[in-house]
C-alpha cells in the first residue's frame, strides 16, 4: 500500500478509541515509511529498538486544522541560544516534514531571547513566536499572561512526570545534570563524598581546594526543593564554615577549565556536558554525583497571539518527539527529556546519574523559593572579602597588587 494515502487518511481520523486503533494499524502497515531519511539514519546510528520505532510516526500526528493553518502562516520565528549551524542540522527532519514552514531562527543573549520578546508583547508587538530558556522569567510571563496554553500539544505527554513541572503554558525541551567536577590527577574518586551530607568530611576538598560557582539557581535550588530549606541551610553552612570553599567570580565554563588545569581539586557545581567537552580534549577531569543529582530543564513557551501559532505548535510538538529529541542531542549535546529516551546511551555519565535521586528544579521553585534561598546564601557569599577570583595567589603566579 502506498504510504502517502495512509498519511492523508490518518490526518482525518477522529480522536478517541478510533484514533488508537488507527495508530496501531498504521504502524503495522508501515507508516514508518514516511519517516525522513535523515531520521531513519540517526535512529539506526543510535540503534533505536523496534518497539520504539513502531511508535515513531504516531508522535507526529497532529490535528488537521493545525496543518491547514500552518500552511497559510508559512513561517515560525524562534530565538534561541544554540549556534545557528547546530540548530540548522538539528531541525533537518522538521524541514522535510513541513517544507511549507520557513524557520526563521536567530541566536541571542537572555535579554534578546527572553526580556525583549516580553517587553514587545506588553507593547502589543511580537518579535518572536517561540521563547526559549524562560525559566528564571516564568513569573514575569505569567503575570503578563503572555504564553499560549499548551494542553493540546500531543507530545507534552512524552515528558516524564518528574520533569514536567506544574504548568500548562511551558514545556521542558532538554535536561542538564549538575554535580561535582574534579581533577583526576589530584583527587581519587574514593576521596569524594558518597552523599552530600558527607561533603563536610571530604578533607581533600577543604580550605579553598574546591571552587564554588555562584549559579545556585541551577544546582543548589534543586536540592532546596528536594531536601527542604532546613537541610539546605545546614548544607550551606557546611560549605562555608567547614569545607571553606573558594568563592569565585568566573562562570561555570571557566571554572570547569580551571579545575581541569589543576587550579582546584574540584568545583561545585557544573553541568555534565561541560565535563564531557573537556574529556574529549583529553583533560584530566571527571564528573561525580553523590546521592542526589541536580537536574534542570530548559523551558520553552509560545507567545500568545503571535501570527504563526499553528506553525509554532507544529515545531514544538516535533521537538518533543523522539525524532526531535535525538536530533537535538546529536547536534547540540542536550540530553533528551523524552521518557522513552531516558537510557544510558543518551545520559552523560550514566554511572553517576542513573538510579540516584533526581533533584529536579521545578520551574515553580524559581518563582517561590529562590528568594528564600538567596536570603540564606547571600550573607555567606558576600561576607568577609567578598567573592574571590582576583588577587588570589595562584600556582605559578605572584599575588596581584591591589589598586
């Protein structure tokens, strides 16, 4: 049977029990034949099992009305943080499936991707259809009623309950795992804490031998949500008063590199992909997670009332499919959020993350709990000499003169 009539027939099928029956029948009849060649090649490369491939095309079923409206809209505007070349490679199957949708992508800073679109929306303008990385600004978008309801997006069901958050107006599209990074020439894994409570007993990290990254919204807030304010307050006290970690002004990327270079024994905390990047270059750095792994997702929303709403829904629904998630992983290194892809092949350092408690930073924590966390954190960070990173006597260097 020709696959094209099958696809056309499926777009006209009603929802409900009849839908399920048609999906099963279509998979058995070979609807996967419509899968773009590039997607088939990638699925073969990752050895996606037959039981997942049987569901592949079902994830691309959308209401026929979306297709008709998207054809008229003809475009979707996206502002993101991915390099344009990587983005173009990652959406190859989307272009094949929806050749009538022009993808207008631009890369920018948080101000360009998040703040500017919200300001424009409040003024009655749209400068993008899809906003990415809105996590820390979710409260502002909620107050402005700026996001489209996504409850009708079929592939939102692919997000595991643990990572789904508590909103109908945004969706996580990829995961980040945060733990300790350490220099393997200076520290043995056996010397590292087996639990976060044990950090205060790991003397190899004491007295400025562990750098501290200020980005607590990414790594400490998930622990606050998982273990509670009382535990986290005690943990913060241990970091500063017992471990005596080195407060640093550098960002996560620089601190990971400095650890690999031997500036510190370890850094708390960094994302796993940063460690992978350096390991591929042969750097002596590794990733270590005690009893809980801090996890964040990057939240994406569709601006309400934009002129390409249906095209935007098609794109976001595609991105949340196995196909979209695998292409994103292949070309950007972002671990999939799709529940069927929570497999060791797609998780950096699976031996450090899988099977452990996942302390997820629910986006709601950013609005309700981050302020409370900072009330505990900031007095320590700002006490004494303030954040370090300048004027410290480093290996091979003299002390910088004060000005």
